[in-house]
C-alpha cells in the first residue's frame, strides 16, 4: 500500500510482522528505548509527512510502559506531519475499569481515551472491548472488531460433534457474548453463577421454616376448628370482632364419611335438622354462632373464616393446603390431560443444578462447612435440618448484597473480585448451573482470561455436577496473570484453552502448556487496516464464514 506506514510497538512485534507480511510490506523503522531512570524514548527513522500511519500496540505484562510508549509514538507522528494516525490496539488496556466501582474510584478507560485524543489520534481499531459502550469515550471513530467469527470457524473445524455442544457463560455479565456465539453456531446456551457470601436473615428462615413454632400438623387440625359459643354478637354501630378459635386434639373420622358438625342458633336449629336429612354428606366447614346477624351477613358475604356455599357441596377452604385437597385444574391442564392420566411436570427444573464451592473447588454435599459460611453460623446450630443451598438461595433473593454505589452488586465483576471468595478457605459459596450439559461438550466463553479461579470453578461445576463430557475455555484475550495458565493446565476438568494472540504470551509458557491453543488475528487486523486505508466498508469482517 502506497503512502502507508505501520509502526510496531514493543509489546507485540511478532503480530505486527505478521500483519505487514499479509499486506506485502515491512514495518516502518523506529527506535524504541529507555533511559537509565526508566523514561521511554521514541525516535522515528523514516519520513512520515502526509503518510497514513498505523501504530500497533497492545497490552503487556508491563502495561504502563506500553501505554506511555504508545502515547509518545503517536505524538511523534503528529509532530512529523502525518496525514492520519490510527492506533491498532488488539487489547485495549484498562478496559475493565470502564465504570466507577466506588465513590472515590476513577473511570480509567475514559482517561486513557482522553490521553489518546490529546496525543493526536485520528482513528482506533480494537478487538472485543470489555464493554462496547466504551466507544463513546473517544472523540474519534472506533472500529470494535470481533473475534467471534474466527472462534466459531475454529470450533466447526476442530471440535468433534460440535453441533451437540452447549455454550456456557461463567458469570451473569457475559451472557450476551455467549448467546451471540450460540446463535452463530445454532447451539443451546447456559450460565454459571456464583453467589458471594450471604448473611442469614429472617426472610430466608421464614420461607424455609414458616411453621416451625407449631408442634402439630396444620392440615390435620384445620378441619377441627370450633367456634366458642360465648362469642359476642355483632352490632351495626361497632366493628365485628374476630371469633376465638379452639383446636380440638382428639381424632376424627375421615372427611368423606363424617357429616359436617356445625353450630346453629336456636331460631334456625329446626330448619337445619330438616335440611340435613335430605342433603348428602358434606365436607367439614367452619361457621360462627351469631344470635343477631349483622347486615353484612344478611347480604351473604362470607366471613374470613367461613367457607362460601353455592350448592350442596362446599368449596375448598382457603386454609387447607393443596397437598390435602386436589387443586382445581385450569382449562389448559384439563385440555392437555383429557383422555389420559398424565400429570404436568415442569421439565425446566431439571436444568438448574447447584453445588457447594469451598476454596474455589466443588465439594460433596456432606463436606463439613467452614467456620465462616455463606449463611449465619447461628442458624446452622439452631436448625441443623435446613438445607444450606436452599437457605442461601432464599437469603440472596430477599436480601441481595448491597453495592457501594447503591443497588445490587455489579454483574460483570472483574477477575480480581471473583477471586476474593475463591482464595478464602473459610468461606463457602453456592454455584449454580442453568442449562442441560449432561453428556455434552461445553464451551465456557468470556472476553478474557486473567485469573483461573472462576474458570476452574465453572468447569468443575459443569463436569462434576452437570455431567459434561468435555470443557473448552474460550476467550479473546489471554492475559494469564500470575500462575493462571499453570493452574488451568493442572485442572482435570478443562480439556483445552483457546485464546487469540491479541495479548502477548511468553513463548516458554506456551510451550509448557499442551492444552493451550492460540488463534492468529493477523489476517483480521491486516484486512481492517487495508479497508481503512482505502476507505472501504468493514462490515464483511463481522460476518461468519461457513467454509
């Protein structure tokens, strides 16, 4: 390409050389060095006047040095009268800091966008921003390319029986990215969520044990409710008082054979005796003794404890649970079940699997709980029969963990925030898998891999609890902070780790990890540079190829 120069930053010289090779040109000459005190020095060794300049620089292990080198290089090109300066950033640094996490926090990604603008940038080409809304931080056009077509093509060519696989998001914030890949491959998708530590609360204990203070069965005693005969009569000038209910403890025959026992006033006793001779046996109902019926009762309005009568048979009492008396079926259920005796079952309940997570790993249900649990320790001592998973789920629903800026916790938590619970051996968490992965291959998808804890927890949940056959960890940016790559390599539940070369990976680490697969982005970036130089549309770069 004429009047075009491509400068290589120190973070990814190999990727820049491959881009230049695809375009049939050599990288432009530039001298990058540092002074003894660590200051960055940039010296351009060729003419750039009225040229179209592309600067390729990505993040690295020395992220701040890479950013400063990029800014100085852009400023040098602007001072050399370049016609247009385009920054090619395969991985945009500080992309995870795109929002405030506290009142005194900084939106660092926006600050970096402002620094690029001040340095003299005219265009930005990047791949898979952590949040697509970050494009609004810039005052110049931004091309946010996607590695999804490249990943989908690799899956179709290298994964056996990929059409039976399931795409799973390892957190709630990445569901949009996962559903996009699942739609491209025509696959089902699922989600793995990990609850942070929850404190026990009254709402959760009330839901799980609403009648613990009763020492008898409510279903058995609700039919033996009696009304005290000493109840005062109602008058029109004062509000009615609730009747006193007495519960009889003696046994009673079944409801189908025992006639109803009711208390009537002396004025209506004869009429009731005659009616019971010709009426069939009815279910036990509850009535009250009224010597002077109130105007409300004369209008046939049922009382709170009285069952309304509209025929010979009484309707179901609202105090009786559905387990004792068959519930009235809806017209849809009657139409479905007409002609057969099949019962309606909710098949979706089978696709929700929960497990216990301690120190970042799945543990059996009978594993002893640590000293600091996801629910209150006092609640465990008071109610040892409670299911810890049910208690944690009810507690998290009615008492969500507050966020420092108000509302609930951020769904797109960073890797460091997810690792806080995994590194604490005295904290128990609950992990939930939504989706059917039994006997299938699972694609765990996210935009980057930094720490290994959340990936290992999600993989173990899919394999040990969900029964998955294989697990592929797929991401665009392989940051692999600390010993993350070694931890993923040692995990038996992970079969392959698929990333791109947007972030430089040390060659010695790549050689020692046989599970690592690195996809090349040079063709995508070189085509984006060519189309940008000639003013062509880049829409074709977002489409999937089915070769």
